[in-house]
C-alpha cells in the first residue's frame, strides 16, 4: 500500500515558502502547472512533495530575500524544503528528463520565439513535439542531434527516429520526412531552442499543445480539451485503481493524461505492472502520434493501439468492446457525418437513431452503452443539445432522462476552447442498469472562469465549486448554489424536467426564492387557469392586489396576483422576423453617405433602445417594398442573431425605420404597454428563459417559434404603468 502523502493548506504553503497567502493564490490561478489539491479520506490539500518540486523552479527575487535565509538560498523550493523537513532537491540543470526550471511566464516568451510556418503548421507542430520527446526521454539521441553539423542534422533526426522502439518510431515519423528546403536551415535553430525550455518537458509539451492551438484558431480534426477542464472532468468521475478508463476519441491525449495524473496523485501509479488501466482510440494519424508522445513524455502506460486508425474509419462512432468503469469523451461533434463499424450496423439505440448529420447524439448514446455496471462517463457536448427544441435534440434528451442515465449537466461559457468559440456542456452519465436517481444536478459554470487573452479559462475556485456541488449532490445533500459563488447549481426532479421540455440547463428553471409562494389550494386552480379569464383593461383603474394565499399564483417571474392574465407572448403581441437575405440582399444597401431609410441591425440595439449611429440605409423605394418590416413607436425590437437577451424600445423619432434580418419585432396589443413589456423582458427570470431557449451554433440565435412561447404575466394597464413608475423596485405582488 502506498505511503500516505503529506498535505498542506494554502496558508501552510504560504508560511513554509515565506510568502503571503495571496502570492500562493496567484500561483494557483495564473499557472496551470501548480500542483492540484488531492483528497486523502476527509482531508483535502496540496501534496507537500509536489509543491516542493514546483517551488524548486521558482527563483526568489532579491527584494523577497529574508534575513533568516541561509547563504546560497536562491529558490523558493530550498526555503520550503527547509521549513517542512524535506530532503534538498537535485541541483538545477541536472537530470535527463528535467529541463531547466523557471516560472511559466518565461515559457510563453520562449514559445513565442518558435516561428510556425503559415503552410502546414500541423507538420511543424509534430516535428517540434517529436524533438521535445527525444530531448526529454532519449538523451543519447538528443546528444546526436545537438552535435550534428548543420548540413547533416536532418539525417541525424531521421536516424534518431528510426532507432526508437514502436510505437514511438511511428509517432515520430515526421522526423524522417524533413526533405523540403525550409528545414535545411531551421532545424538546427529549433533543436537549439528546444535545448533550453524553461520548465519540465511534460509541462512544455502540454503548454505547446495549447500555444499551437491558439495560433491555428482551428483544428484539422479534434478540438484540444483545455487542461483545467480535463482535470475537472476526471475529478468528477473519480477513477480508482483497477478501473478501466477509456477515451474512444482521445485527440492529443489530454483527458487520458489527466486521468493518469489523477490516479497517480491519489494512491500511486496509474497502472499495475503490464496491465494497462488507460486505453484510448485516436481517430486520425495526427492525433494518434500526439497522444502517443503525450503519454510517453508523462511516463504513463496507455494502450492506444500500435498504429493509427485507417482514414476511412475516422468518422466511426466506436467505443470498442465496452465494459469500462470510466469513459472520458470529447467527440468531434462538429462533423456532419458519422457511421458505425460494420459489426454494429444493426445495433439498437438507447433513445433514437441520430440523423446522418447528428454526430453529437450518436456519441452521447454510445458512451452510455460502453459503461460497465457502476460505470460513469464525462462527455463534452455542444450547448444546444442540452436545451434545443429541434426534432433531433429533444427526443435524445428525453430518452436519456427517462432511462435515468443523466446525473449532471454543466454549462460552460463560450471561448473556453482554443480552436472554436462554441459553448459546450459536460454531461456526467451513469450506466443504464444502475439504480436511477429521481433528480438531476444542473450547474451553470459560465462565471467560473477568468479571461485569458481572447479566451476563457476555468479557475481553481470555479472548478472546486463545481466539484463540491457534485459531491454534495452524490452524498444526498440539498444543493442550491448561487449568490456570491462562481457557479449556480440546482437539483431538479425528472417531473420538473418533463415540464420544461427536458431542458437541462439552469436558466430554464425557476430557482427557489428566499420567500416561497404558498401552495395553491385546489379550489384556486380553476381561477388560476388563464383560459376564459378577461383581458386586463382600463375598466378597473383602482385595481390593487394584496399578497395572500387566496390571491396569488405562480408565474415565470414568481408570485403574482391571482387575477393577472397569464399566457404566451404571441397571444398578446404580434411577432415578426426581419426580412430574409433574399428579400433584403446586401446589394440593396446604399453606399455609405448616401441618404436613405436607415436599417436597424442587431448591433444597433443597445441599452434598451436603438443607437443613433445607423450606417446601413436603403432607398425609399426599397423601404416601401418592405413596408411590413417598418417600425413604429412602441415596438420592441429583439436580437435574433447574436446576444439574444438584448432588446430595444422604438420611440417616436424612430418611426418608419426598417428592421434588418438580425432582428425580431414584437408589437404589443392595446392590452400591453410598451414600457411594461420592456420592463418585463429585463426581469432576470425572463432573461434566463431567453438564454435557455437560444439556439447555439456558429452564432447564437432565437427563432420565432421559441419566442412566441415566452410565458407572459400581464396585469391591467393601470398596474403596468404603476410597476414601471416604481422603477422595478417593488415586487409584482405588492404593486
């Protein structure tokens, strides 16, 4: 049995390193290589040995020296080891598998000096990462490369690759194909630069995968899973020794590396002798090579097969023999076609057979079928699958929910991935035959991130909040997290999910409020039915409701007076989409500066109004032809394509303007005052409903069908004006 690892709190780490706790917090949040917290029974903390190794590479600034530091003490690791009683670290610069240590910020500056060619960047990346493997794991081969004359360095690289054992020889095949002139002068420079990366080889490999993905802004096959997300997914499914962990679409191996590190950080090595715990399947030759190198440089044993998958099988949805305890999966859900192996052509689907273009649904259902009893899966899916209302998405969600295999769905923000801005969700799934729970945990983690350039990155606090909420839910504790937490979490029953079109995002549900509305008595239910109720009119100018069990009912915005009208938006407003591209092509736009009728686009809807800088204009003749799309005072204009929660109210000065194809016009009936409708649309619950019913693809969008079903709670017009006059400071039930 492995010896118990010593753990320390963040405050204890700071004290031993001789810094303030805030400094440790900055190390944690800014440097993904800082050791993660681990759990040992009920204790959670930072492993002392791992922290010491990390601090061994962090030099003490001269202004941070302390009077009690012994002579020659120049690294935080030395100070930390003295404080906690650990043996001294090896001298810096020694060891074949450890490159010279410096902070992560120097690694970025070092990587910026690697000039990636604009043509075939993937090939350059493969060469650099292959050389990095040789540098870290094959000191003899590396010495051959560094001593080779400029004219023979390409031949030396090819020879080093040929001498590697399989499958590493195949994984480094790019070193044997450096025939073009570009490499004749540059290979020596790359070798020289790789001789001195400022952090460990494994960290450098991980960092370069991220840097290359940032520079490409796209992926030739599969998207790179951010390391912080990979670690969170692994922690959620918590693989244990002896578990069979499989990634059927492993990409560069990020999830498998995270799984191996998780196993090693808990009770020791991820494998037991020659019996591999980790298995994976790469769908392209490029990802197979990168995954093979990634596992090797992290010294993890993993069965990735001896050679890449045949190109004609790249689109196969195949999880192998199944029976896995843990499945980790980031499938290429953007692919527009998929297939199954010939041996499984007649397989039955858990929910429905996906459409030919619906790769995401195919992988989601297949992940469940691959699990052994007691197994669990963490699967990345497009955001739209969690709440979309298409004929493909809803039946899949319904089937997954009704079979009881959905444990948790976590909503993540846009721009989390380097190669796509598409927002995603993480689904935690259970095996089909496991006893189903009656509730599902929904987590909104869109605020659990920090800005990282033009991207978002999960923070440690955000990841810990997600993990804590999930563990408490597993333990049977009541989970409701909001307020100051970086996440919002709520457990919903399957009955609630059925009532919400099987939506699996927090925004679709009304979270419990501090003051619960009293339950409606049976005799009140008939009076609460909107059918047959009179429209709100001016006939009752002194109408005022009082709060009480007998006079209130529930609605999207909470408790409201029982005699308010409740229905859907289309029942009280006319809803019209902007003209199509065929009706109003860009060729109809007038040149800039030419007078004409302004066209309001989604970008012009700001601050609950229409911005004055309307640059798109059309001729009077075109405006007359499209008169049905003209605006009038009192209209509410919503964004159709883009940030669908934005809206603007049209005033007198904007009468006669034309709406563009990225807008939706809502024209209130006499029973609805425009001011109240604008006030209602700004309500947090309504904004959440709009977000939950937004379609997510390359661009977010709202369609007319969804918007028409927006629940509307409508008082008499005199009360509408009173609510608006109160500025929204009063509760609807007390106005």
